[in-house]
């Protein structure tokens, strides 16, 4: 008789455990259902044509951040007395090629907001580099097609940016207005211009050579929308 009771109690115990497991599974199913398909999207890599929102930081040759969506990095860099612009997250289409010379990006500095010029080789490198990435994944995108971004600025062109050639030295970083053509400088004050940081690499009687090319950008995927 004692043996029979022990068997009955054991069966009741395992029945309770089974019910608890079923209840837990039910809760898990409810949670997953409430998430929809977003969690699946986060696991799948980015494909060509997907809409992607990214955080990013663009660096100069000395590895200083020039434009960033990282608020803490912006504050630390600005506090150190270095020129840096704060930007909002960027929405792009994966593997899309830009059909214009520049892509204007809204940026903020201590003096207000303006538009920064992201050149087409940089834009293309970022969008092409997004393919295969996942949500929260970080990648350093190398800009390899910026060799042609060094241009000679005449004293007259410098004047359109309120710059005096006699006050410029090799190694200076200049904030200048550039046109929609990444291979051209602004010839007159009526052209649509965007801000761009450039490094002075050479000075001659003909003018100042400014290198507008940047080596890389760190990119982090924030969200993905499938198409």
C-alpha cells in the first residue's frame, strides 16, 4: 500500500512539473508573438535594397572624429578643442550607388545647423559595405576612391570662404564650402555649397592644395527594413 501511494505522489509531482513547463512555453510563445517579425529581421543579414538606419563616425587621417552620431564622442572631442560636427542617424538603401556628386547630411555645431558633404565614393562605400551586416553590428568602412579629392584653391576661391591665403599653413585643417561636384571647388558665391573639412597639403603662388579625402568611417547598424 505504501508503494502505491509513493507511485501516485510521484505521478502527481511530474504532472505538476509538466504543467509548469507548458505554462512557461505558453508565456514564451506569447512574448515571441508580441514581437512580430522584428526579431527575425535582426537575425538576418542585410540584403541589397533593404532600408537601413545607421550610426556612424567619419575620421580624418590623424584618426580624429570629424562627423559623428555618438553624442558622448562629440562632447569629448569638442571639449578637447577639436573641430567636430554632430549628426543624426543616417537612412540609406543597402548597395545603392549615388548618382550625384554629393549627399548632403544635416549636421550641428556650436553655431547651429548646416549641411555636410558626403562625397559619392564615401556614400557608395558605406552602402555597399552594409550588405551582410546585422542589427547592432559595427564595421569600419575604408574609403579607397578618394585619391582625386585634392584640389587647388586659388586666392580668389579662398576668399569666397572668407580665407586669407597668407594666414594658411601646410597641415592646417580648413572648414570650406564645396559644390555638388566632388572634383570641383566653388567658383562663385551663388553655387549651392556644403561644408567639408580639408587638410592643406601644399602652398604655392597659384594657391593652396587642400585634401578633402577621409580614410574611413565606423558604421553601426541601428535598424533594418526589408523590401
